């Protein structure tokens, strides 16, 4: 509290018009210039602000003030804040604690651009089972015109029998004669699927990250995608209720990050990544380069470090294509 009020009048007075007993209500009075201890015999000055002598404090106090024999100068010792180390040596190290049955956001739009290939390989090598993926696709890059037969995508997890469910907008191949690995697993009854319209998927992710439990959308009303969901008519238009999405882990691709986890994207690598990063308990980002804080322009940063828990550098000799 200020030691003096407007006009220089002291806020520390000998008597109060209110029916209170100061010694029975508080132990210390802390002002901007002093720390005063409340004792049975009155008020005792125990600390002064830098540059203030006991006589200076007494002169602006409208109550008897004794000086402690141990009077000292007030100091504020604020310990240095050490940021957590978010940089991990490898994809496997960054994903080592992923438990069986985890829900994982996986980035990417359709083709190879913006996919966390290095993290996908790390997750495959760990062999964690019963994963539930949330992604725009469930791995179509290698069977579409966007990629090649040996491009790394979600398929490496499906083929390793690690995936039990996908929540996706475009989970099947554009070619009926070239089914994706997920499509084949689904047809064999080995995986479950929840199809979500692309815009709805983006909004469910955004809502999950923003703490919005559910929202209404006209998309899907009157279709199979709206079956068994709550509907409501608002201003004469029908809407279906969709819930926000949350994940245990998120693996996404960035271009650069600083050691605090602030991320810059490049081109199509942004896609769903900014909203995905906000929804997970643990977000892991794969980047080409890690820089020191202050080396990224504030206007460049899309995903703040608040949402990033771990960072790995994609090795310069890493290939997004498998040897076949």
C-alpha cells in the first residue's frame, strides 16, 4: 500500500475510527517505503526501502513508530527464470513416452508438403499400438498424384498395425484401383473410422484448443454424417451439434522454431498445424532449423511457444521417401 495518501497525508495512523484492533487483525504493514511489524506495544519499523532512513519513514508516519535493532534495507530477490529445455535429440526421444491407446494429431493436407515425416518414422519405430489418429487424411499421399509409392505418410503406422481408428475428412484413395493402407485395413475390419467434413474438422480442432466443448454447424444436416447427433433449428435453419476435439499428442511440421518453441511455417506446411498444436496435451514439432529467442520476427511466428512442448530438428540427410 502507499505509505502516504493524496496530499501527503499518512496512511499509517495511531487511531482508527473503525472498531478494530490492529494487533489482533494483522502482523505486518507493507508500504512502498517500509515494512512495519504490528506488536502488542505498537508499531515497529523492521525494513526500509532503498534510500530511505528510519528518520525519513518516521517523519511521514502519523503513529508512534519504534525502530527494530535489526532494521535492514528492503531487498527483493527475484530468482532468474530458466525456461524449460524443449529441444530433443531425435524423434524417438521426443516420442518415447507415448502410451498405448493415445489419441494423436497428425499434420498434413493430402500430399507430402507439411507432413512430419521424421516424427512419423520415430513413432513407427517405437511400435506403440492402438493409436487413434486425427488428421485431414489417413494416408493418401502415396496413392494420389501428390506423392509416389514410397512417400512416407500415415500408411507406415497403419501397415505396422499401430492404428485402430482415424478421425479424418479424406481417408480413402482418390482411385478405387489404388486403395490406401488405411482403406484396406478398414475393409478388413481392423480399424474404425469417423468421417468429418473438412471445415468441421478444422473447427472441431479450433474449438478443442479454445476450450469450447461443442458448437452448431449446418454442415452434415440431413446426411449420414449428421445421424445420431443432436440437431437444432436456429432462425429457421437446421444445425447439427459437433464436439471439440482434444488429443494426447500432436506431431506437426514447421520450418523454423526458436528454443522457446515459437514456430514459423513455410508454404503448405501450415495447413492444420496451428489449430492442431493448441488441442494436444503434448505438442511435438519437427523443424529444419532451431534458432535462439529473438531471431524470429514476431510477425513471422504463427504458433507461440506456449503451445509447443518439444522440438526436434529434421536431419539434413533424412529422406521423406522409403527405400523400396
